[in-house]
C-alpha cells in the first residue's frame, strides 16, 4: 500500500505555516552553547525556478536544524532572495516589464517551491535584497566604507563587457570572458567606484586559519589573495643620468642570470626609454596589446610577443648592459610593472628569449640543459659571484642583505589581490548613495535620507557610454547638495549584485529593524554563523567579499566577530545522465531510446554511450523538482537527495533511486499500520524476533544520532532502512520503539514524521520533541536481566550485556523508573553491584 503523501504534505506545510512552528527568538533561556545559526546560500530568484541542486544543500541544513532543535538547541534558520541582478534587467530591456515585477513573480514561485519541500525556515525573517528597507542598509554599509576611505573614485581601465555594456570585477572575468554572457572582455577607461579590499589582504589571509572551511576553498582564497615574498631591485637606465627602473622579483638570487629587462606596455617609463628608431614599432605594439585581456597576455601557452625599446639597463650586480624590452606578458597591475628576465630559470622568460634570440645564462646548477629548457627548481648557485655555492633560500637572503646595504633594493611583499571595482553602469541594483556638488565635491547622502530609492525609468537600455540608465532621468539626477543646499547631481552608478549578498546573514538577525541594520543584542546572540552550506562556485567571489565587508563592520564596532562564517561546507554538484556518439558529440536525451539494454539514437539507429554530464537545457536532461515532488512527494525527494551519496561529492541524478526511496517510505507507512503494543523494551523480552529488533533499534539510535550530527545523512538513511526491514517482520510494534524511530525519521521526512507522530496519538508537532536515546548495551549479543534493588527490595529490571562493567550497570540502573521513584528525596549512601545479576542501592 502506498502512503498518502499527497494529503500529508500540504497538511503539515499548512500546519507549520499557520502555527509558525519554526519562528525563533533571542530567548535567553538558551545558554550561549545552545544557540546555533545555520545558513543556506540564498538563491537568485531566476525565471527557471528551483533547480534540483538547491534542495540538496537546503535539505542537508534542514535535517541538521531539525536534529539540533530536538537536542535542545535554539536554531536560527532563515531564507531569503538575492534579488537584484542582470537577468531581470535584460528581460526588462526586451519586454519593458519592470524588473521588480518579474523579480517578485519569481520570488513567489521560489517560495512556493521551497515551501513544498517542507523546510523549517523562520519565514518571518525572509529578506529580499531589492526591497528598499533592505538596500537602505546596503547603502548604509557603503557609506561606512566611504567614511573610512575604503571607497574611492578613479578613472581606470576596467574589465568591460561589450555585450552586457557594463564594467566587471576581476572575479567576474572567467578565462578572459564575461562570466554571465561569455563575450570576450575588453578594457575601457571610465569613472569608477572602487573598494579598497587590498587594505584587508593580510587579514583576509591570516584569518583563514581560524575557519573550519574545506581546504580547497581556503587554498583558492589564498591563491586569489596571492601573497608573495620578494624584492624590489633598482636598475639604472643607461645614458639617462642615473634614472632608474625598479623591478619586482621573487628570485633576486638569480640576478646574475638577468639577461634582459621587460616593462609592461602601459609602464610610464615607456616614452622615456623608447628611442627614435624604435618609436613606430613600439607604438604599434602598444596598440595591439591594449586589445588583449590579462589572461591572454600571461598565458604560458600563448605565443610571446614584444618589442625592443632601443634602451639598455645596467645590471647592478655585475655592471652588464642588458636590453630593455616592452612586452605584454608583464602586467602593469602587478609588482612594479617591470621585471628582470632570467630565461635560464623562468619558463616565460625562456620562451621569450628563445623567440627573440636573447642570451640564456645558467646561475643555478641545473639538471637540464638550460639552452633547451628552463630549470625552475632549486640548485646550487653558479656564475653568481658572492652567491656561488649557496642554495636558493640562502642566496635570496644574502642578496637581499646586499641590495639593502647598497641601497639598490629592498625586501617587499606583493599581493595579487586587486581593489574591487564596485560600480556598475546598470539599472537594477542599489544606487550608490552619493551626490556630486560643484562646490563641495562628492558628498555622502545623510543616513536620515536613506534609502536612495531606485526611480522608475522608461528605458532600461544601458547607454553604453559608461553611464547607467539612471543618468537619463533628470528629475532623479538633479538634487540639492546635502551639505550646502546648492544644485547637485546624484551618483548614477549602481552596486554590483555582490553588495546585497555581502551582508544578508546579518539582516536575518533582525530583519524588520528600522533603526539599524540589526540590533546589537541579536548580533551578539547569534553570530557567527555556525554552519554555512552552499555551492563551491562561491569559493572566491561571494565568500571573499562578505568576509571583507564583515571585517570593515567589525572595525566599525558594529559586529562582534572577526569572521562571519565559522564553518563552511560545499555541497557536491548534482549531475545527470547524458548520451554521446562515437565521435564524442552529445545527443539530447529525448532523442535516445533504450533497446535490449543498449542506448540507441532514434534518428540514426546507432548505439550511443551513457555518460554523466551537467544538467543543461540543450541536453534535455534537467530534472524539475516540481515534477518529482508531484510524483513521489517532497519527503522522497529530500531523502533521495541525501541518499545519493555523501553531501560533498558530485552525484548523478537517477529517478530510479528516487522510486526506491519512495518505496521505503511506503514500507515505513506499512509498519505504522501494525498494532502498537505497550512493551517495556528495557526489560527482559522472550519473543526472539523482538529481541532481534531491539538490537537493531539500539544500533539505529546510535548510528542515526552520530551520523546526523556529522552530516553523514546517506549512512543514517541506510541504517533506518535496515531497521524498517526488521520491523516489517514483527507482529506487534513496541510503541516506545516506534516513537523513537518516528522521531529519528522526522528531520529527514518531516511530513511523514509529523503524520506518524499524530497517528501515535500526539496532538502537536514533534519538531521540539527530545531526540531518542537508547542504550547501546542492547546491541550486544549476549544479555542478562539485571535487577534494581533499593534497600533490599526489588524495584525494577533492565537488560544489559552479560559482560557489562560496574559503572555501566550503575549508570543504567539510575535511569530506571523504579530507581527514580523509590529514591526520590533520598540520599544514596552505598551501591553494591553484582555483575550479571543486580545493582543494590542503600538509600536514606
Ligand atoms: C626574476 C625571476 C627569476 C622571476 C626566476 C621568477 C623566476 P609571483 O610569485 O606570482 O609573485 N613578475 C613580476 N612582476 C610581474 C608583472 N608585473 N607581470 C608579470 N610577471 C611579473 O611572481 C613573481 C615573479 O613574476 C617575479 O620574479 C617576476 O619574475 C615575475 F627564475 O623575477 B621573477
Ligand atoms: Zn555642496
């Protein structure tokens, strides 16, 4: 018999909604160690609706939160929407529909879908980043950054997407292409608002050590911040009256092997060092380089290009004249924008030297011939004057000492991290709350005038000139200067989507507060986030930006923790099956049929191979959660996603597996239809099947408890399946045992859990019932009946392993009802344990 999930699920969803079962407050009854903040990465409400990837992380946190509540924790578990962003705006451009209309419709759809999965969110705390009473505080935080000098305006060449017509952050450029639309990113020089994240580079790096995060994510952040220890070395330009060019190098030990120098095409010294004969060639080269992205320029695989400047520099250690080249594999934005090239020991320099026939001099004893290949590993220095005989580490130290003493260089640290280009020339984002006044310059909008609301516009089309569509609305742009009252103009740039998502976890703490982004009390009560679960794609962008803002807020004294997210877990990607032909091209799933265990492409009759791939519209292998819920129920979908494998690994969707889970829940339902018996499961039991079941139950309690706490949900589910198999065999079900099982099942399949709990005669939600416990003693094969005596009288009995030690027996005895009843108000003066027989208490 199938269980009636179609009735059960809406019933309990309504119950939770109506009773606000999961509303949570800053209740002082819970001590600090009994409070938990468990956070999901909030979704962007796209028109496509929820993806099966969303419920994976959301179910995991939901199970964990439900488990925590049943273990006496006060749990904050909120949900909201990252609602600004380009898709809604692009849709507005096409259709004229205001982005807030599409966004709100999408939010409604997402909310319906999320609620249909039975997650235990406190919906009263739901936030949406595009609401004025939310972005008021995003703007407020921006002003904090501005006041602290961490937001500045600059005319700089930025990454520019020629298709989205907007500037992009470095983090939004993937392999030289726009992360959103795939267009090749170019450079454009426009007025920008930039956040000084570089000022926090060291702290962002150091504090990673304090976090319980996946090593891979920490490594990605470390690489992104890219701290490197090196030296700056001054090279005199030959024939320029002692004028110098400074290079940055991490290998100053190789100075004797520097056979040429390279400056970036944008380097300010280029004009000065370019000789008349080389002028035309240099100018042409610079023009070409400007068209390329940084990645195209530095990629090792790319053909090296460059041009000789006509000038020479003097190598400060040996006085040799070396040519100065201009080449785009040196970036203006890193170090000093100039390098000393050591082709014998650096791959890029080697490629370049080979191409342009520059000398290659070995300065570390190499295991390869440096004329045919660079040697980049350690070695003993040769041809290096006072460094000869030293290894790399010692040679670097000695060289730095030399440079500093001669005042021609110094040890320095560099970071790859660049300041964060924070303005976007688009409509659907938070207006940057600044005013430009002809008298006072840039003026912050006073807090009392926040939020600076987004005005309605007629055309959402980006201007392409580097101005946002807001610039066209005179009535909005023209304003009075908050300082002097004269005519002024509003800043028309908006913030990137990251702005709103940088701090949403703080707004959940106190979402309706009109006087502050959140109250100090709420912040103190909940922060930091104890567990944050989301996709690995946010390893750098969102997680780095949020950490940065959090640290700024910490410095402002408005948050109490240095880091926002103490523990982070990335859920694995849910993939899907797809098919490929012999030539490796892919076939959409609906063009393939199964015949005799083989997959055949319908049109050609050829056999194709089943593979695992990302879900994609074009392959027609996207799984729609709505359909799955409709066919198998939300509890099945939740449990299946947890049963697919460990939370953090990538796993392919297979609807057959979902069917299996659905059958398991049917079996649970069938067990619940058995007669429930009042059997004391801690006493001696004769029925063999029941003794076996008790053993399994003890093991199930132990395993499900441990596995749920450790987020090993797939293993916990396996154990529950074992229990249900055993339970199917008995005639009557001991009621207390069934209650325990139902409670353990409830975080996983909450609708069914509530229904079974009600069937057992309970009248209110089981969400706050105590998590079951049961002695592991019952797992043991060989048990004895132990009697509990109080002052010589038999008061209770329990089962224990025949080899259980005195301490275990004592502990078990004091848990019995008989003990509790007959020792109440008395003092135990003596305990006598007879192994395998009895525990006798002398009470006064
Ligand atoms: C000489 C040298 C010899 C170098 C050698 C390396 C190996 P990281 O570790 O990433 O900081 N470099 C410096 N500034 C650069 C720029 N603006 N654009 C491109 N390359 C630049 O890399 C530092 C090394 O990258 C520096 O050390 C420099 O090359 C190069 F056997 O100097 B080295
Ligand atoms: Zn003014």
